[in-house]
């Protein structure tokens, strides 16, 4: 279990945040996601074996861009 | 993450983006509005009917499909992937309106195309204003990010060289002139000065610093040159920790927003369905396709999930920003909601009510005083306990050389034991003496006298014979009494918890104005005492976060006191950056004010949607008016959150 922090660009409304939460939660290895619209950050609880590219892709799929990943 | 001065933040980029679109959109929309209004209001036709539609379609095209393309694309994508969003509503509303213009040539429907670009223009305008308000909401937190120094002047040999802050290493000697920012956390190596720490701790009075004092990065050196040895850099600094706390708090939820979140999740698809039903109903009743389309569009664009979704995070953002400025760090959003239910506030004694720096005040012994102190300090030097440190410090002051200790053992919550020069020495409270059947009757009266003064008294025995007692006093913090009085005025029940015996504890408590005392509590029992108190009401626990972690976690709201440069991050829902109890009062005020704002915002957001959507369904609102109402409602929510700044905390 570890926490990663994503900086996401392009969110402009509340449903954006909930869409990203929904999409990232579906990635295998992701346990919990909280998206903060105000800080453009997503806090993701993940297993060690999670593929970060998958998370980025999931965010991209619903129309937003991950600009930074921090562990 | 490094933030340089020139880097544009995501917020600013967002703002600039909307601003550009807004200006471009209105260049095209103003002529559209003139053409439409002169026709509708004054019956004055600038163009003939058919030409007018063509002109409007041409003028509207770039507004929707070029400047508004991102919204359209996101919205349509959302519909096809079942990730509906705000944009889906706007995209549908504008595209349908635009299509009516084209269809009107075939005489199927009336032309609504002018409405399409106006909706998009107002939507863009609303987003722009909202982005400014959101930027304002996060200004305190952004300021925090920019607070760190960019450069440092380090000493190499006899030369001072300027380096980037990222190049500073632990152990480097940094030179800080008066008026300059201290680049990173460190310890004063040479020099004397006062330092303004208000930006980090909220403490407005400058703090005196001399050799050996800890300094915090990003604070401002006032009047002397300081030579500082860097002790923490980069991610480990006090400032970096504060930023992390504040940012992470945004990733926590306030329970009250759960319902709003649930509604937001199903909001857009629900509105789509309502809109379709509205269209069918109106078509059935009025047999007027055009009118039905217009009303359906109004329903699409008036619904505002944003107000609901922004209600809580914006208020939390402003609240935690104001808090951070005042040295109050909200770690969990939940705490601000729970805070208003709290009835009992439990304070740890040492380091919370008192300064946590006990000093030896009394020594009574049957043997030579120096010898007595030497034995006591030799044994205590191995222990980390504050009382031990006080005794060791006293010996240091008197330049006493300490002896070696063998078989050292801590008797948890009671004292210490060990062998010095072959003799078994025991130092501790009466409990420890009783357990070892050591008679201290001779000192009983003196112990009672010291304890009544609030002094913790330890008994020293050598080979099972008492040789003397030591009284240690830990002065209360200057503002403890004032803070406790304020809490009583607000009708809180205050309790002090401590490992000290009843008499000492009561003396300290009365100095601080606290009536209720739980004494003789072993460190591991604090949590249990909290559980007991919780039967009588919600409990906030105030402690230093190091020894008190379990009690802080168990309480309904854990308030951890940051002391000096150490910050208890893991324990506590709220962390006070400066050790003052005034912070507890401020934290309560801030939590209540923030939670009040959240409630107001949620009420407004629900109220708006509950009133506006039915009005649109009933066909009382023109689509453009509907869009303006929608934009206004989310701006209102964010602006209302910004009003939180006016509250005095």
C-alpha cells in the first residue's frame, strides 16, 4: 500500500472530479481515489504492483491530463 | 515539487484560457445579440428572415465549434462513454439550438440558433468569473507554496557563495543578513537576532534567536546577522510538511458533502432524462415542436451540478487557507464537522498546558548536595523523560561530572533504577518506593508541601534507603489561563490529564484555570480515559502528538501541538504549528465558521436546483436566462466561500 499524488489539468467542474474518481477506481491495484477540484490533485491509494501508466490512461480516457506524478 | 516565480500555475492557466475564449466569443455574440434583440424587442429587422438565420449561424459557428470546442468535445465524449459531465449538458443545449437554425430552412422548427452562441458565451463568462473566484479561494495555500526561499548564501571557507536552494546540503553553514529570509530549517551556529515567524506559526511577536536556537525556513531574520547550520532540507522542512498537510486535507471529505457527491454523480444523466421527458410532455400538450425544444434546452442548461460540487471544497479550501496563515493546520475535513459536537476538551499536561521544560527548584537531602545531585543526574542521564532532563541540566549547570550507570531500567510511569558504583539507586515517585518497600516517611510532609505548589517530586534512594527528594517545576505557558477561560466562556468542559499525582496535578490545573483533573495516569492509559469520557460527550484531545498519539486518535477531534521545529504529522486531525493554547480556541472558531459556510453553500446549491429546474420545466424561462442563472449560482457558491475571510477567528 502506498499513496501517490497526481496533478491533473483540465478539471473545471464537480462532475469532472467525480468522473476521474470513477475512472481511476476501475484501474486494477487502485484501492481509493480522492480528487480535489480545488487543488487539481488526485490522491490515490494503490498496491505496490499498480501500473502508473494505466492510471494516467484512465484519466486521459475521461478527458483530462496528468501533468505530474509524485509518490 | 519546485515552484519558481515565473512558472504559471494551473489556476492561472485556466483563468487565461477562459479569458481568451470569453473575449473572442463576445466579439461574435454581440452582433448576434443586436440582430436578435432588435428583431424581438423592436420588430426591427436588420436582415430578412432567411438571411438573418444564415448570418446568425455563421457568427455562432466559431463561438460554439472553435472557442467552445473543448466544452463540446468533452461533453459529447462524456455522453458516448457514459462519463457524463457538466459539458454534456451545455454541448447538447448549444448543438440542438444551433441545429434548429439549419432545420428552420426546411420549415420544421422555429430558429433558435442565436440562443446557441449566447448560451456558450455566458457559460464561458461564468467559467471565467468562477475561475477567478476559485483562484482567490486558494490564494493562501498558493502563497504558502511560494513562501520558500529560492536561494541561499552558504559559507565555503571564508567565502560566501550564493547557491540555488536545491543545492543546499545538510550541515552547510548559511549566512542570513537582516531582512533576509532564512532559506531552510537549521540551528543557529553564530550570531544573535530576532526572527519573524508569523508566516509559519501565526505568532506575531518576533522570536529571539541565539547560538543553539532552532530556526525555521521561510521565516524572516530581523536585526542581526545569523550563521545557520542547515539541519533539514527539501521535503523534510517544516514548511514542506505544512504544505503537504494542507494539500492532503483537500483530499479528505467532510461527511456532510456525501449526499451532494451522490447527487453530483447521477445529476447529469438525470437531467438528460428530465429534459427528454419535458420535451415529450410539452410536445404532447402544445403540439408545438419549437416551443418544446426551447423549454428542453432551458432544462439542460439551467441545471447546475457545479454549485453542489463546489459548495464543500471551496469553503474547506478557504478555511484551511486562513487556518494555515494562523498556524492552524486542518488535516482532516471531517474534524471541522465533528468539532461542533465536541463538549469536552481534554488537555495533556506536560508540553501542552505547561512549557514542557521542567526545572529543578528544590533539593532536600541528608547527604552532601553535590554528591546527591551527582548520583541522581548520573542515573537520569540515560532517560529521555522531561524530569530526567531537568535533573541532568541542573547537574550540567553546576559542572558536575557524572558517573557510569549499569543495569539501567525504566520503571514505566514510576521512575528509573540502575547501579552506580555497585550500589542500587532508585529514583521515582512514591508508588515506586512503596513497591520496593522503601520507607520515605521522613520526607512525607516536605513532599506534600512541594506537590501543593504544583511541583513534581521524586524520591532518591540508595541501597533501599532514602537519601533525599528533588522538586521539579514545569511552568505553565503564559497564555494557557486565558485560553482556558475563553473555552469556559464558550461552555466547554475542560479536563487535564497527567501522570503526576493528584496534588501536583491539581496545583497546576488551578494555575491554568482547569477544575477537573485526572491524575496518576500512565501514558498507555490516556486512551482509556478518553474512551470513558466519550460516554459523556464528544471529546477533543489536545496533546503534543508524540506520547499522546493513541489518545489523539481515539478522541473525536485530536488536536496536536507542534512544538519548536517538530511537527506531529501523523497524529491529530488538527495540528497547531505554534504551541500556544490560544490555537485551540482559534481552531474551534475556524472549524465552526468553515462548517457554517459549507452548510450555507450546500443549502444554496440544493435550493437553487430545486427551484430552478421546475421553473425551467414549466417553460417560464428563456434558455439564455436559464444559462445566466446557472452561471450565477456556481459563482455565488464560490464567492460565498470567499466571504469566510471576514470571520474573525
